[in-house]
C-alpha cells in the first residue's frame, strides 16, 4: 500500500510540472552536464526560487537563472540606465596604404595604377564643352 501511495505522489508531482518558454538564452546546469538552451525553448518548471529555476529538459533536471524567463520578479529586472549625451567620436585619420607583398597583390596594384592613368588620358568631349 505504501508503494502505491509513493507512486501516486510521484505521478502527481510529475503531472504538476508547468511548461514554460524561455525568453532569453540560458545554461542548464545539471549534475555533470551543461546544456545551452536558446530563447523560445519550452521546458518543464519543477520549482521556482528567487534567483534560480529548477527545470527539466529532455530527461535532464537542473537549474537556470530566473532572469531567463520573462515573468521574473520585478526586483530582478535590470535597471535602465539614463541615456548619455551622444559624444561624437573622434575621426581617426586613414592609415597609410600598405604595399602589396604577394604577386597577386602587386598585380592588383599595377592594374589600379594603369586604370587611373588611362582615365587621365581619355579625352572626354563633354568636359571640353562644359569647360571642366
């Protein structure tokens, strides 16, 4: 009779587990396992503490931070920082161009130089008419 009562209580305990969906990614820490859970994963909630949740995911039972679920207590919510005045970052001067060290890089540089020289030598009739 005691065995039946124990089985009944275990069954009731398992049936009372609530399914919850994670709103943030979390690390499930079980006995000797660590599993990364993505946001949107559905897990069984076994018990709730102020800072941690005990959950079951695919036959693994472990703990995750309570902040990974959207309905965490308001005291756990991170404080919003006041927006700071946007300071303009200093513009850094461009680094000087490096010389190519490989044969391919040298060929590309030579092609760019030749294209630039060709553009200078090309006669553009529209420029002559417009006076540029």
